[in-house]
């Protein structure tokens, strides 16, 4: 085991770290003031589904919690009616 003062990795410098500034994502449904997410609007729903066919999570899409729940329900309904595939080949 190492002592309490053992250094790991690079030595510390006096300069602050400069990382990339990540812009906060905004909900596209809130911006457009969408009140109802319709399961029949396939083009809008497909934008939230990547190539593998999974529903994109909030942290990646930037959708707010309220609209993410409505989007998830609409995608599931569209899949039931075969408007959207469950899995892409």
C-alpha cells in the first residue's frame, strides 16, 4: 500500500485545467412549444431513435423529463402499430 502523500499520474501545475465548454442542451419540444407529441408523426420520432433502434436517453438528447416521458410513450405506440421498427437490421 502507498502512503497518504503518494502522487499519482502527472504532477500538479499552477495553471487551471482548460477543458472543452459543453453547452447545455435545451429541449427541442419546449423551444417549439409542442404540447402533444403525436405517435403518427414518424419523422419527429425517428430523430430520437439512433441506428440501433433504442430510445435515446435524456442526457444525450437534452429533452426535458416531461417531454421525454411523452416521447417514450409515443415511440412505443408507433412501434405497436408498426410505424417504427423495433430493431434495425
